[in-house]
């Protein structure tokens, strides 16, 4: 067959983009609810019209193809609409973590160079501080222009918020031109500025900064193609089905809400927006809107459990990730009426990279066994072309499917990020040939399901043996006195590295001795895996999203080993 | 953002292809059942290994990239395996309709020019005849070489079949080199011939000939990209979920089994293969394998209903298409335990183009109303970028969403075919700008759901009014004497065209007069829509897949109108 005789046409080769889900929803699901937020609600027809107008208004602000538009907002209708309107204007959406402080937001603004910054009224102080700081970072860099500032007032209960005059010297450079979101939506001229068609599916659709447990935040760039494929794959593997009612407990700034921002348009679901995932807001949503689906990090389960012990009126499907849900917690939330699916994702994989697809045959197992199976990261996302666990990055040899041999999880597929913005060094380091290196270390079980054991940076290599810091930590957590524990490598003159434990004790156990912890571990673990030193701390250092900063602990452990007598340094810091 | 700074890499830009689902299934679903056929069953690991070996063996037969490999077989494991192995060899799969006779198969072979023809043992006679005929069609064309013939013996109960000596003059040109499928799978050298990676997702993966109600069969070419996207979209919109057990009642040669050949690998489902969809085979499969999903043209419902009136042990999800299921039939099969989803597809749309997505609020409606809603073709497939109903192909104006105004259904998206093989005229005629023209005429209901009313060729334009031949036929079927009815346009000196009815009467009503039928219609229809003439026939002409050949009736109607007095020609033909 002569393959060249049937070239691509506009009718049969359309760039893949998640924004195409919106006009389709406006046609197929026109009068169904798209967004609910307090007393406000929209249909898909309305959401499409609003997004078209907002996209026109953004174009009228002289935003061009591939320009960045940043936003600092909680899970409001505005942030949802921007997921479509910004790419419909040809621009790249940069949703910033609202938990960051002004210096961190400033660093992102300086790096991303947005043309426009949208800010929810609750975050104006941090945003204006960050803008000032990003300018002062740029002393002498005269090419930079301040982004336009668009304030997003509350759509349900407008506050009439205004932007405070900047506290700086007021030299005009700091004077912020300020627009209001509602006015932009109203004034968008769709006749003169219709949505820009996606010219190339490889174009960027979003820029998401990693929270970075080990280094400075990096700007992860998603393509339209990757976001489209990742969206379809997650809807399929989570089994979202028709007419879901999705509660926005997960921040949309986390990997664009694990693709479910775009995903709800694809399946015509209803988005229930809440400003913060409080127990009150979530239970009110269950009662009022018949929520069927939500995402939750395990920490949210505690919030849900503390507020209510009554079974839910209907099963709520919960997709969880970030950390595997502990067995006891899983059992308790499932008794309440939540049905939990565990997935594994990362910013660089455009959201979900693996899903622990449940098998019917596991239904009959005891709860602890079900929890153990569900805590595994699972099988690769359908949007990946391939995934593997590599024992040795030199030979690229895979681990056996024995559930024991550690290796690095590697991914390959069109949902893997384009790369890190303006960081060719980090980008090159993240890829090796056909693989993206996740930096996560895991095993493959005989049934093909992958389970993560550690971050590759956190693996301790002692006398040639790989030690999973997570396994040692799990042992430490079994000790009744341990409140928090983290294990990192400590240089050792003979073994190369040995495990060093950082431990915060429970208040009532503050007198516990290092030797007691060390012998406890030696009784439970192979000798080479047991920590050789315990450093007591009041609490472990954590970043803005609550992840333990192992890089800081590792630096401490490096310094400490310069003192050869361990007894001398094992004191409370 | 500088878009050019992050170029595509092997790790993040992988050509989309449905064959990538197979190695993933071999990893993620290794020990789950892939295929069941009588007493034979395979796991996904085994199916992948067998397909790799078959792909290697096909490459050893000097099959190159983009070569066509044809197959004539029922729903056996071999035909399923070929859906992966042939593209894994870089070739294009051409699964031929087993209901065709030798001349039709010969026409396809002559047009598709396969390098290899695989034939199930039951179809050796028709295949050898067809090969001889395709050669004789080529008198004087010395470039053509005969395809290699591979016989597929029954894998469960081998017959040791041999190919009969050709009945022709035996001049060596007719001597068929014959191989056996099992031997090919055994001898494939995967070390020397590993699966060929897909170089370009626009490459052809399959070539499917339309059954053609109105013209010669055309060879529809699918891209890897289109098949991949169409597969994911159907799994999602049908809601196939995890661990389906899929019964192969629909022939795999129909649009590659509406993508479910590749789809079952994507979701790790089990394929239950049967040689023919007899009631016995289907009910045995329900009982033995816990079938969860199947596809069925409405005619299959009759087979299922006639055999059994006991409720099924578990609900079987049925995807139906080709013709909307009549209300009474729908009600009866759903009472048995089948849950029916209606979809609309066509070869040119790489399978399903629309799905009648069910809405929960319709559950409470009376059965007849539910059937009416379910008979609609629905909303566009997720793999389409756009779909519309166009009132006028000159202005490309859309119809209003009124459920009444007729227009042509048009599609746009990456699952629209590449075009027709070696038929630039038909290819150009099928496209207009950004649209593929389906040739189907329908309406859009206020809720956005599309309903087909007719084929565009079958619409009768009388005095500027569009008349749906299907609606007139529906009225004719209400007459107690009518067994079969078809309505086509007949030239009219004043109105341009008027409806002409072809009617086959039930045996017991053979004395019915034309005037009785005409007045019956005039009482039920607007006058301009009522037929102006009735031609009685014993039965309507049909093609190999049972579709009424309106082109033949239209030719007759054209001739008949040369006689001005209708009474003279309204006789039984």
C-alpha cells in the first residue's frame, strides 16, 4: 500500500488537545450542570460561552501563542474556567500552589515570566508582595515587564476588593495595572477574537512547578497531546463513567487536578467547587449535590473521619495518591462509604502514571490483605507506551517480578512531560534514551503490579546492598515512642553508606534512649538495614506541601559522620 | 515560553498505536485470560508471545512496511492474534467479510494486492476460487504476483486440512504455495525479527472494505493513530471498566470488531471466541465464562430471544448498532438481562462515531419512551474533535436543535479514515474542508442528541421539501399486510421527485391493492410525503450483509416513471 497517497487533512488529523472537550460538552451536554459553587451554578453551554469570552479578553490583553498566564487561586469557578480559556487564547496556563509564601511565588513569577497574573482576592497580599520581590530580583534587567494583574473577586459573594497600593517607593515600575475577572469575562469580544485553534499538539498547554523535596522548584511543561491522552486514560482506568459529580477537594494546581479539570468536560460531569476542603464543605457537598467522585491525599481521610462516623448516603469513589493509604485508615474510610482507588503520579508524568486497578478476586480477601494489595502503585497508565523497573541504569536491565528486587521506575509515553522550562541540565538528567527516570524506587510483584519502596535519592547503598529508607522508617514507626521518623544515608568508611535515623519522639516518651531504638530495629531488620545512629529532633523539616525534606537531613548526616564516635553526636538537636 | 526549546524525544513522543496495548497487557495482566475458544485458552503473556512469533514469521515471508496481509476467517484466536501480529510486522491488516462470495473476495484481493492471504479451513474453497478469479481478472497484467496462502486449521480440533489442487489448467501460475498458521507461529524467529516499532502513527494499521449498499466496495484505510484513539474513546463511552469478559458475537471483520479487538488488550479483558453467533454458542458462553459484554446487531437479539426466555445469571452489556433497536425488541431483551447501549458507527469513522450515552433521569420513564430515547444515535465519540448536522452543504449552515430539521451528519477528528485506497475520486467526494460527509441524514434534538432519519442518497426532495424515506417506510410497516417496504425517489415533472414505495406483502395478504396502501399512507402522513406509487415485489433486493439495495430500486423507479400512467405500472414484479 502506498502510504503517501493519503495525506493528512483537516477532517482527519486534528491536533489532540484537552480544550476540544469543552465545545463538545457544550454540544453534547449543553444543559447539564458544569460547575456548582455555593449558590452559583453553570451549564456546559454557559461555561463554554464564558470561556470563549475570557479567551477573547485574554487575547485582547496582547497575550500571544505560547505566552504564560499565571494564576493564584483556590478551587473556584474562575480557576476551572482558566483551564480552558487560557489555552483557548493560545497561551500556557501556570496554576501556582496557593500554599507557597511570597518569596516562592516570586521565584516562580520570575522564572515563568507570565504576561498576566490572575489572583483570587484571598491571595492579593501574597501576590503583590511576590510581584514586588520578583521585580527587585531583577535589578538591572530592564527587559522584564511586570505582568498585568487580574483580581478574581468571589463570584458568589463579591467583596468589591481593591488592590492595596504597593508599599515600595512607588516609582511607577511598581504600579500595578489592575483588572477584574468578571469584567474580562464580560468584555471578551469573541467575534473579533474567537478561540485560537491549537496549531500543534506539541505546543505547551500548562506549566506546573514541582514542589521539590530535594531541590529548587522546576517548571514542568505539558503538551496539549500529553494532557489529552492522560485525561482519557485516567477517566478510563478510574472508571469514571457517565454523569459523575466531582468534588474539588484536590487543588486544581496539583497537575491540573490530576487532569480531572479537563476530564469533567470530556465526560460531561459536574464540578463541585469549594474554596477549601474542610470537613464541613465536603459533607455539605455530599448532601447537597450527590457527589460521586473526589480525589484525596491520605491526609484528607483524617479530616473526613474526624467529622463524621455516619455512613454516606451513597458510595463516593475516591482516587488517592501521593502516599499509599495505611491499612487501618483505608478500612475505616471504606466502612463510611468511600471506595478508594490508589494511583501513583507525578507532575512530570502529566498526572497519573500508574493505577492500582482492582481485581474482583481480591474482594474476598481479609481487610488487611486488601489494604496491602491496594497500597501498591499498580499497573501503568494507558497513556504510557511502556513502563519498567530498572535494576541498573548502566545495563538498563529490568528487575525480576519477585516483589523484592529494587529498581528505578522508568516511564515512556506521550504523557511524559516535554521537559523542564529553561533548565536543559535538569531536563537532560531526567531522560535516558527511551526512558524518563522517575527517581522512584520500587519492585514488580509476580502479578505485574509495581510497588514503590523509596525515592532513588533516598535509597541507602550499604556494602553493595540497596536499603529502602521507607522500610527502615516503617520499622521505626512500630516503636511505641516514635512520632515521626526519617532515614537517610550516612557515609561509612567501610560500608560506604549506612542508615541514619532522624526521630521525633511522642511527648510522653521523651526519655527514650538511642540504644533502645537501635536494638529495637536490629531485632526487626536484617543487621545491614538497621540504623547505626539515631538523631532525635523535635519535628522533621517539611516543605510547603508537607513532604519531609530529606535533602536537609542528608546534609546533616553528612556533617555528623565527620565525628567518628557515634555516641558523642546522638543527642537531641 | 519558547516552544522550540523542548523538542520531542523517544521518551515523551511515542507514536500512538493500538498494538502498544498488547505488550502493556502482557506486563500488567500477564496471567489473566486473554482468549478462550472451546477448550483452548491463553493468557496475555502467551498471546503476546504468540503474536511476536507470528509477527516475526510474517516478516520472514518478506512482508515489508505498509504491505497488505489479508485474512478470511471467523472469530477464531488466529483472527484475533492477527490484529496485533500483522501491524507488529509493519503490515496492514485486511480482514475480509466471510459472507462474501468468491467474485467479491476476488475483487477485494485484486484491489488490496495482499502479499499474504490467511484463510480459515472453512473458507478454503471460496478463497481458492477467489484467488483464481483475481488472477484471471489480471490477464495481461504480469506484474501481479499471487499472494502466499496460509491455511488456518482449527486450533482446538485440527482437521489436517489440505488445499485442493486448483481446478484450472495448472499452468504453475495457479499453483498456490501453502503454509499453515500453527507452523508460522512456531517458527517465528523473534530474535532476528522482533516486532517492528511503529515509525509513524499516520501509517496504515488496517484496510476494511465497506459493504456498499449503493456502489462497489471501497477500501477504507485506518491509521494507527485513529485506531488507538477510537479504541480508548469506545471503552470510555461504553463504560467497559475492569476485567470485562467479551463475547465475540460481532464479526471481527466489521471495523476490526468496532475496535474491541485492540480494546480488550487495552483493558486486559478476556476474549471469548466463537466460530458463529448461534444461540447455542452464545448461551454456552454466558454460562461457562461469565460474559459481561458483547456487541450485537438487532438481528442477533432475535436469535437470543428465540432460544431462551429465562433471565440471564448476570447482566450482559450489549452494544448495538447498524440499526436502532425497535422498542418492543429492546424491552424484551432487557427483561432477559441484557442491558443495551446504542451506538452509531461506520467503517469510515474507524468504528463508533456516536454513542447514545444514557442519562440517569431517563430510568424512570415508561419503556416506550426509554426505547425512543435509546433509538437515537446520541452524542459524538470522544475521539472526534467535532460533529455536526449540516442543513445545506453549500452554506455549511447547521440545523437548529429542534429534532425536526433534516441535515447531513458530518464528522471531524483523528479517528476519521485516512481515505479510500486507490480511489482519489471517492476520497475527495467524502471530504469537504474540515468535514467528512457521512451521507447520513439526521436531526439534532434539543438535548443535543443526534437521530438519524435517512441516508442522504435516500432522501427524496419533493417540491423543495426533504422527505425521509425511512419515515415513509415506518408508516408502510404499520399496515398489517406489509412484510417489507422500501421507499425511493421517482422523477416527477412538477415536484421534481415523489416517493415510490416497493412493498413485499405477507403471504396471507397477497390480495392487497395499491390504492389501499396509498390511502393508508395519505391518512397517516402529510400529503407530500405519501407515496405516489406502489410496486409490489416478492422480496426486496439485499446485499451480502442484508442491507436493502436501494440503488437497484432507484434504477427501477427511474425507468418506471417514463410511463406516465401510474396505474399501468403498479403491478407485481
